[in-house]
């Protein structure tokens, strides 16, 4: 397995195949060959920043589809929580439940964060763009929720 957390960056490397639980059933990376793919990691369902980010990906979803791109959100929340979040916001894309942290470790997105004055391990908001051949083309680490979807869409359009 390629480790994405070792310098230099994994940009230009193929992302290893994986199968994980998602709101629409198991999600297998290789099933999406032939399309570009956005994987966006977010800390938690139903929190202000994560809601803004999900809504912006939702609002731009038709443009991602037109560009031949699939969008998928990932957090460590349960499938039940994801399903509720997806329904509440009317999200047209799947959410991956990474309770075991397999993808979080693979993409090195778990970091020390401060929460109410205490150090905790949590997901650092990060987004990854994988091309139609399964190659990691771009990454946005420690990104802000607001505006992330538009930035990523611009990069998706440049892949063509």
C-alpha cells in the first residue's frame, strides 16, 4: 500500500484500491476508473463548517458531474449518522463511513487539534483529486470549508 503521508508528496502516484462502507453500499475505488474522483475528508456530520462544505459540494454537484467527476465525502461518523446528514441536506453524492480510520491513515488526515482547550486527534479537513486512471493529481490539506468545492471544481476542469 502506498503511504500518502511520507515526503515527497504522493502526487503522481496511483492510489491503491480499497473497498469501504458508504451510504449507497460498499464503495470500491476501482469501480470509478474512467472518471475523476474527489474525496473530501471532513471532521464531523452536522457541524457548522462541515455543513457549509457539504452544501457547497451539493450546490456544484451538477457541474462536477458535467466535468466527468464523482464527489464523495468521508468522515469517521457512522453510516446512520451519514444517512441522516445526507437526507437533511439533500446531498446527491455518497458519504463514506471510515470508523476504523483506514482511509484517514492512508491519506494522513488525522492530526492533533485543539478542542475546548484540549488536544484531541481529529480529521484535518482535506480534499484529494484522483484522475480517471486512479492517479492522485492534487491535494488540499488543512483547507477551509467555505470555498473548497469551487476551488476543487476549477482543478477538475483543468484535468480535461
